[in-house]
C-alpha cells in the first residue's frame, strides 16, 4: 500500500487519473491538471503535492460543517458496525429519528422519503406530484413549470426541469411536460422599474403560463428559494409569496428545491424560511450530511401522503431505491444537524455572510464588476464587460479571476455551463464553520486579485 509520502513523490498520479477517470463537467484538456485532493480540515483542503487551499465552494456547495469532522466519521463507523443496511421497505432507528428531526426543522408535519442525491429527490417529487393528482381525480395534471437558469439535477426528469440550455444541449429530446418561465434577475431588471414591480411581473409570467397551458394540466411548480448554481439570483420576497398564492389559486403543487439552500446556507435552516410560505414538498440533499455520505430527502405534506394511503390497486407509491436512507447516512445526517445546532452554524452563516458581503461590496467599484449580492454565506459577483450595457464579462476574464484566486490558495466557483453567454457570475459558498481568519483570508485574496486585474 502506498503511504501519503509515496503518493506525494509519485510523478504518475495525474497520468493515472487521466488514463482512467472521466471527470464531471471539466473539459478534457491535457494541459489542465486535475487537482487530486488528499485531505481536508475545517475550510481547508490539501492536494497531493501539499498545496493548501481554502475551499470557498464547500466542494460542490455541500460541505456545510467543514472537513475533518471526527464525530461524523464515528457516527458512520458505529452505525455500520451495528447495522450496515436495511432497505427502506422496512425501517431502522436512524431513519426514524432523522425523519422526526427534519420535520422539527421544517416546523411542520411532512412524510420523509429517502433517496441518494438531489436529482433523485426531485425525481421522487415529480412522481409523487403526478400520482397525487391522478388519485385525487385530476388525471390531466402532469406538467411541471420551473425557471430558466435554475438547475434541478442531471437525471432525465430533473434535467428536463433544469432551465440551463448548456446542460441539456446534445441530450435532448428530454421529457415532455416540463416548461420554463423567466426568473427574477434584479440586477438586469428594466431601467426605472422597482424591484417589487419587476418581481410581481415575473410572478405574473408564471401565472400566465399556467393559464395558457390550461391550469388543469399543470401538476407542480419547482423552484429554489433563490437560484444558486444558475447565478445567485435572489428574488424579492413578494415574488416567492406571490408564486405560492398563484399555485394555490390554480391547484398547482409547490415543490421547493433546498438542495443547496438547505441546512443553513442562506442564514436560515431552510432558504424558504426567509419567506412566508409553506411548500407542498421540500427536496434536500448536499448539506443534509454535509456530503460526508450520500443522502437526500423528499419531504411531502401529510395531506398529500394521505392520497397514497387508500387501498385501491396500485395506489401506493411504487418507487424504490437500494441505497436511499442508508442507516449510516442517516446517522451521519443526524450528527451533522446536531453540529449545525450546537455550533450555531446557521446563525453564523447569516453573520459571516453579511460580513463577506459588506467587505466585498467595494468590488462594485471595479470596472468589471456589475453586482455583488448574497444571502447568508452564499455570494455572487456578477462580472460585466461594460457597467452601462451590463454586457456579461468574457469567459477569459471570469476564468482569470478564478485561476488567480486558486494560485493564491482560494477556490471560488462560477455558474459554469449554464446559459450561453451568461456564465459570468463568480460564486462563493464557503463552509459555515469558517473562522473569522478564514473570512478575512477570502476577503483579502478577492480584493488583491481584483486589484491585480484592474486594467
Ligand atoms: N438541485 C439543485 C438546486 C442543485 O444545485 C443540485 C446539484 O447541484 C441538484 C438539485 C442535484 O443534486 P445531485 O447532484 O445530488 O443529484
């Protein structure tokens, strides 16, 4: 077996990777070496050459409690020793306890359906929505409406709901019955229009879509509390509350995708808790276990669940997956939530997010920065070529900032491969466990890099 030292000295680790591993998203490029990450502690990761980086993206927006949590490893170890597996056609203690805990956090009574990933959780929500309407006497309700620029997953249904053309290009045709409307993008709203009026106009677009599609054919709307991976597009509260009102008015279910926003990211336990709404279903993944193990949840309002209780033939939910609700994953999720609560990481997310936003607000004076916005510990910096026309920044300019940050030991992200010409928004989504020094480090690197990239 190789020791860490052997690995460090091995010149071939990257070649080995190149030979065998097909990477997610990243383009094949012999010049661009993949980063082989070997360790993580707090907000910091170490690569196989000993390079240290503050992970300003928490992996893929998911390691909310930070790296190297021994309690989480222990929770998994102990559960695997005790009971490694039972399928969710039966039950087990961590699954029962976690369902109760998630309900407590949601502040209501939902039924908790376990799966493995955010995509799975959304697929489950779509199937439940269609079957619910069928069994509720509204057989025609089968369509889903989501927003352009939002991401809801990579499987065929979740990708159909995704509103990012670049993610779908060459995989189409996707599922029929998935429709899209424009999201509020407050930075790009028409000149002279108030944020409120603009957000209400966007909500009206959704209502028009429902009506023009024949409301009796629409099953559900799916949306994130704010669009995350699509460019940190934060709606005004009137938008979200109006959307719920419209859904209710037309008998359409509201599915809230909390895959990124959940578990403290936005400064509340769930992103939708910033608004006065009560979703029909809530999907969650990533921060549920801080990505220490794969697990996702589709939380479904109990009155919807009731329609599946009737004894008619095939009226039960005929969906199963092998790994969803794995006992060790549930045990890790419980411990992860305990850490979030014990260390007040949700409140800290709000506090650190505000600090980060205030500190980085001065970047708005930079000639290529059009907007700096965020909610909780989730920040977007929209880069433009021209502040007046708001023409999105060229990819080379955006990529230069990202690579310069990396050279100084800070990983940041962007809304890559989303909508042609609009992949111009830098993203920061650091672990909620960041120390004050970590935040100061992010701020100083960002300021330095933008200064060095001033024409
Ligand atoms: N929903 C949102 C908002 C996401 O950001 C993602 C993934 O990034 C997904 C769903 C899909 O989650 P997964 O990658 O776990 O399938």
